[in-house]
C-alpha cells in the first residue's frame, strides 16, 4: 500500500511540474516587434497603418497617439513591414528578423508625399486647339 501511495504522489508531482512549466516553454517560442513611427521632425505619427507579413497571415496594427504599434507573439523568421499614412510616402522594410524570446524595435521616419499639382489659371488654356 505504501508503494502505491508513493507512486501516486510521484505521478501527481510529475504531472504538476509539467503543467506548470509547459506554458513558460510555449511563451519562449516567439518574439515581439515594436514599431515607433515619426515624421521628419521626430514628432510621433498616430494613425499609421503598419502591416507585417511573414510567417502566417499578415498582421495589421494602427499606431497609437505616441506613434507606437506592437506585434506580439510572432513566430521566429524573416518579416517585411509596410507603413502607410495618407499624405506620406509609403515605407517598406523587406527584411526584419524575429528571434525566439527577443524584442525587436524598429524606428520608422515617414516623409510627406510629393505630388505634382498642375494649376490652370485660364480655362481656355485647358481646351485643346484642333488647329494646332
């Protein structure tokens, strides 16, 4: 009877140890990506759509008031990042390595988009002249 009780206790302790340490082991199978987006004057840019593509489906976050976006629990591997905001040039980072148990930080500086604007002051100039 004593052997049976001792075996049960050992089995219960082994099960408890495995149950407690399994979640900690699972957490170490991923990494995190922290993105900080500013404009050219180093001011935080809220509302930037940040897309991370790599292992699994693309993940999308929008930067908060401090210009930050977080991607937690990414599988290890190489990812690409795209940052988009209306009025700014889209930025692409094609190769960001995520490692197990590590936090990776990326600082993104966005520049205003350059657009060509043509202003026609005399409407007659906009009408094609068939005689020319």
